[in-house]
C-alpha cells in the first residue's frame, strides 16, 4: 500500500513547512495527484486523516485534486488530454486519442504535489 508511505511523506513535508512558518495549526492542504501517479486520492486522504492525529494538522481539510493526463504524440503531433477512463491501475498504457499511437510524451498527470498549505499563526 504505497498510499500510506506517500501520505506519510506528504504529512511530514506539510508539518515541517508549517513549523518553519511558526504555525500553530494547519487548516487546509491542497494536494494535486496525477492520474498516472498510481495513487488512489481517497485512500491518500484517509491515510492523511489517520496520520495527522495528534499533530498540528489534526483538524486540517485535505483537498485532493486529480490532474488529468496530458500528452504530446510523437507520431501525429497531437497535444492535449489523453483518455484515461480505461487505464489499468497496475500497468497503465496511454495512447494518443487521435492516432492511437503509444509512442507519446506525458507532459502532465504523473506527479503528486502539495500545492497549497493554509496555516494559523499565533496572535502577536
């Protein structure tokens, strides 16, 4: 279950960043997960909720944003979204929706990124 290790890494990065900015609480975290990251966003969210107990992120709202797959076809030159509805989670094969060529360059949709962290700071 790589969602657990990914959630652990995300939470550590969030807490580290929040503490560096003198946060007393993390209220919201936005995470972008590409369709080719091979992560289940709902499982990552659940794991973040469990792992964040007893931390400054315990009441945070974890917002998961799924990023579609964008490609550039090396055969016909198509640039745009790839069809990802029928992808096998274990061995995804992406092809050009225009010419069905599998020799493509993935330009977006394979990363997992903490996009935004909202924190509370102490009143001075």
